[in-house]
């Protein structure tokens, strides 16, 4: 647990408080100074919406300031690495159009860009802290550390700051060196300051975040910098890499806000300049639950497989806590493509409150961009060929027919996969009819309309058919006639206008379907 405060008394809360006007003074984008930003995922799973948002904001800040965007793999937690996750990172960014300037696949002057390849670098800086007396080796067993954590939780007030600095008090540097030389297992801990430094977050303002301690039983945070396997922890590698790679802006999720005081203490220990920090808001569901795999945080490539377009996902994700400045007199909208964002993204548009993820918005964006894409003849030819390849076993289907269906129904399609859904299947195969289904649109005593409609031979002019039906059934409404024809064509599926459905299927097929419907009566 941490305590967070401004100049007021400390409060037990995880929420950030700002000094008055701090955000207004600091949250600006210097377009004349190139920003060096980085996206530093761990290949312990596939990229999700939260990762996309973080990568996108870093990328756009670099592009808007004519800076550089780096990709760095934080793969020091070897036990949690997932096969294929690293390739998923590359493939996802490439598909989305997020181009990296430096990284594992393209190289650069500040590499290596994979943390597991930087062990010698980390060892050098660990030794520097040991030599300065700002860090020490810890030889405590797991059982002893577990006991300290358990006892800390039982204190009143409880604390998560549990270590007692046993190894700092008991062993001299020479004794510590000797134990390490004999091969005894150890970690390296940072000597945490009595008070962590305050810092200015460009979005949240000035933050004073201190660990909660028990005044009667002195414990210390002393975070581990080097694990017993010789690999650095996230906190240490993150600071060293950001400094050596000359990162100017650290843009990351709000969940890392509590770790930032530790990072700043390390910058001060090395006497390094600090980057600027921006902690972007948490993602939540529409009912304000934290977004997770259980609540809809789907990996990006799964969304791709569902038919969502990269430009729709970019537009969707960029609005998770950001909006461009409104221009007076201009009509408001939410459609922003990558070209616009690369030129107009700025820090001033960021918001503090939790960002709600509404997948209905993603559907809206995808409909928009799909309709735009279908106007491109090259794209239309490609996707119609792909769909035809999956449907050509259906009798009478041609690629030109598929193309016409896409052109006529594009505004109704959420994704291209929608073509294979129940709502559009009737374009490619005759529907199954039931009396119960027909009764939903027509009363049984009026079923004779179906037989009368089946006798009509020309449906190119619907208005010409209406008088013939009304002559036999004068009390029926036009709506009933149209709904009966729609049921025969599509088993009642809503969406496309009836004349467009008739034009696509052709007069002969419409008559054939009416005759098939007649057979169930």
C-alpha cells in the first residue's frame, strides 16, 4: 500500500492529486523538440488493446515532434515468456502501420533492444551502485523473506514494506563479495531513501507517493534490482535502458504510477537526468470495471481474425483518453485516420479519468472504414475474390455477384466476416422457411397472399404488383405485402432495402423463393 499526497496530510488512496495549475503549466507538446519515445512490451502474451493504446500514443508523440519511436523487448522474466509472443508483437505493429525507428528487427545506435541481450550492461551499473554503497547483496532465503512479509501484514497498521535490512547490517562489503565468489545465491537490493522524491507527472501533476510504514517496527522497501538468476528486475532495467537510449518521454499506463518514485530514486542515485513522465488512464468497461481478458480485453490479432480493420482499431484506441482540440466553427466528429493523427496528436488532448472501452464504437468505426475501403476497386476485387473462394461451391455464385453484394450491402456490414453471418447468408443460399416464421409477418388467414405472389413473374417493379394483391385482399396493408416478400427472400432478415435485395438476387430467384415458401403452406 502507498500513501499519496500533495502539500496536504497524507491520504490512503491510490488516486493521484495535483497541485493547482500544475497540469495547465506542464501538459504541453513542444513541437520543435523531437521526442524519443519507446514501447517496451514483455513477450509474455499477445498484444491487447491496452498495449495498442500505449504503443500508439508513444508512436504518435514521436511522429508529431519529428522524433524517434523505439521498440524494446523487456524479456527478463524468462519463466513467463510465451512462445510466439515476440513475433506477435512485430506482426501486430506492422499490421497496424506503427513503424518503429529502432528495435530488435531494425537495429539502431542504442542497441541491443532486447533486455536479455543487455546483461553485461546491467552488471556494470549494478557494480556502480554497489561501489557507491547505494545497493547491497541480499542472501536471505525465500522462507525468511516469506516470514517477513507475513509478519508485516500482521502489524498494526499493516505494511507491505517488509524487509529488515538483515544483509546490509550483518555483512560487510568484503564478506558479501566473498559469499558471492563462493557461489552463494543472492539478489541485489537498492537502499531506498527515507523519503522518495516527489515528481511531476505531465498529466496528473505533482505526486508525493510514499510507502506506508509501521512507526513501531522499522521495515524498508529496498526493491530488488538484480534477481538470483542474474537478470535485472523491471524497475532497474527500465531506468538503465531509458537513460542509455536517451528516452525523453515515458508514456505508460497509470498502473505504473506507484513505481515511478522508485525509478526516480534510481535516476538520482546515478545522477542522471529524468525523462518526462505521462501516466495515461486505466481502461475500463462501459460499466466501469477494469478491462481484462474476462471483461473483453481481446488480443489484437484475434480482432483482426474477426474482420476488424487496422485503421478502425487505431481510431478506436486513440480515443481511450485523448481527443484533439476542438476548432470553433468546425463540425465535431470522431473519425481520425493515421495521417491526421501523426500530424495532430499532442499531450494537451489527454484526459485524466478512466477511459471506457465500448465495443459498439469499434463496430461503428469498422463500418465506416470498411465502406470507405469498398470504394477502392483494387480492394473490392481482392476481398470479393477471397469471399468467392469460400462460397464458390454454392450453386450460381460468381465473383461479380459477390462484388455486387458487397457494394449494395457495404453500409450494413460491420466486418467482412458479417457476409457469412445469418443476416447475409440468404444472398448465397436459399433460406429455410417455417410456418411459425411466416406467422411473425402474416396472419394465417392471409397466407393466400404467398400463393398469389408466387404467380407474379416480374418483381422489378414492386409498385405494379401491389394493386393485383389488393384486388384480392382489399383489407391488407402494403406493409404486409412487403414483409411477406422479404420473408420469402431472406427469412425475414432486416437490413438491406427490399428493392436492392431483389436487384441482387434477380427476378428468377425471387420467384423461385416465393414458390419454395408456398410449398410449406
